[in-house]
């Protein structure tokens, strides 16, 4: 029985063209994955912008409503104060 000589590292490695092909394929796949991720992030950014615009609009409406309510309460306060002063004047006479 004859034994074959042991294989060296150079004999086990794939040819350079195969390595280049594998690297090219890996880089292409990675590029595609990055592109998909960036597209998804852009969609999320647009959705966030849209939602934040709606939220800002609701905040402005709430501010306006709060200002109107404050003004109305101040008017009611003035009416009650005038009524109270009128009653006090009548009682002091």
C-alpha cells in the first residue's frame, strides 16, 4: 500500500478566481441588504415626519383651545367680581 503525500495549505485553498467570485457575491449581497435597510429607514423617517406633523398640529389646537378657555374664565371671573362689588356696595348703603 502506498500512501499519498500530505496536502499542503496551497493545495487546499480554492483558486484565486473562485475567491474573488465569492467576495464579489458577498459584497453584492451585503450591498443589497444595506440598500433594503436604508429604504426601510427612509420609509420610517417619512412616517415619523408625517406623524410628528399631525402631533404638532394637535398641540397647536390644544394651545389655542387652552388660551380660549383661559380668556373665557378670566371674563367669568371679572363678571363675578363686579357682581360681588355691586352687592357689597348695596349692602354698605
